C-alpha cells in the first residue's frame, strides 16, 4: 500500500460522531488523536481516549498511560516515538460519559471507517499489544472475555500480547491475578527490548 501522508490529517478532521458526542453527558466536540507512522515496530491497540487524552491531544497522557508504560518497561520518549510505536485505538476520539459518569464504549463507526486503512498504512509490526476487551475482540475474535484471553497469552506470544486495560479501576483484577505481573510482564518487557533495540 502506498502511504497516504494526509491520512492523519484526514482522521484529525473527522466529525462523523459529532451528533453522538453532542448527545452524551459531556456534550463535547470530536477531537481525534491519531498517533502512528508507517514502519512502526510495535502496535499498541487500545480502546478509546479518555477525557484527559481528549484535553491533551496525546494518547495515554493519563494514569492509565503511566501504568501501561510501566507494564511495557519503556520510557515516555520510547513510547511516543512514532517511528517505533504506533498507538491505534478502536476509536480515535473520547466517546464521552454515560449518565453514571462511566466512559462510553468506542463507537464501532470509527473502526469501520478508519482502522484497516490505518493498519495497512502502518504495515507489518513485530509486536502487537491488545489493550482491553474492544481491541482484543477485533484482533482475536471469539466469545472469550478479557481474563481468558490474557490468561492464554502464551498462545499468541511473542507476536501478540493481550493485556487488561491499565485503568486504575483494574487494580482489583491485578490483585486477583498475580500471574499477570509475575509471568506475563517479564516476557513482554524482554520482547519489547528485543523489538525496540533491533537494528
């Protein structure tokens, strides 16, 4: 595929979900946050930006990002190096909150419109991190839940690692599943070093 140098600008200008966001509890304007370049070595496939990312215009610029970078064992400089890491969520915009203050799910329209085109432009990657249920469901379709997919990480490594969402709301999950930090993360960090430091 011939790279489209204007693709990120086209995504940034997208307003397909303007009416949907206006009807949410936050009544916000779309602000897509694309972060990728052709030739990246690592794909971070996430859910959708939260409010802090919406305000900052930079992916994972929130406590979830701090935890994710800790899981990966990378510095902010490495994480935000678009030549090495592509951050491609299931939706590029903050979806808003529901009436109870919880994040709304990523609108499927975003992935249907942009996702495959973006992945084609990024090209083959050495390592894919599937962060959360929405990304896992798209890349590893099936009826499994997040815990089952993450527990079966060895079936997909070293090319793909399913991860829970790094939200601090998942602290209880981490305590109930100590194997995640004891077994999966050391392998993930070693693989990331291998991929990021390859010549």
